[in-house]
C-alpha cells in the first residue's frame, strides 16, 4: 500500500534530520577536545619564526645604517 504524500514528506524529513543531527559527545570525548583546544598554540610556529626573523633582521639593518651613516662626520 503506497504512503500518502504527507507521510512520504514526513519520512523523508525524518531521514534527513537523522543524517544531519550529530550524536552527543561523551564526557571523555569532551575532555579530549578541551585538552586539544587548550594545547593548541594561538600563533603557528612558522608565523612566529617569520616575525622573529623580520624583527631581528630589521634591527641588524638599522644598526648597520646607523653605524655607516655617521662614519666621517661629527655627531651633534
């Protein structure tokens, strides 16, 4: 016996909802996710290394320009 159109729509909606809804996480899974989030660095290591390289490099260049620009004259 075929289903009524209304019943077919309800069955299809229930099927889609069961595919969409995620099961609840257990306490152990929640704890693992929380620890993973806490241990994750806010700044990626490659970005930190790049920033450090730029800062140190620009400092060295600034020192070089300061030394070479006052070579022959008197600093007042």
